[in-house]
C-alpha cells in the first residue's frame, strides 16, 4: 500500500488532531482515514453547538 498523498504539514496536523502517530497515519488506508475525519468533524460540530447554547 502506498502512503497517503498529503503534504507533510497536513500529515503532522492530522496526526495531532487524531491522536495517532504520524507513521500510522501515513500508512492508514484512505477509507479509514476518511471515517476518522468524519468522526472528528461530528465531534467538533457537537462541541461548537454546545458552546453556542
């Protein structure tokens, strides 16, 4: 499997946000990464709506 086609800066930021090692992120299948990004997005939306109330 080839590494994800994202910039180094983006990879570092994603690894920090997702709380996973950079090496693991770069070799993660794209469909799993997309699922994790969707979960992260839902969490942030939930936090944002809680702060508005």
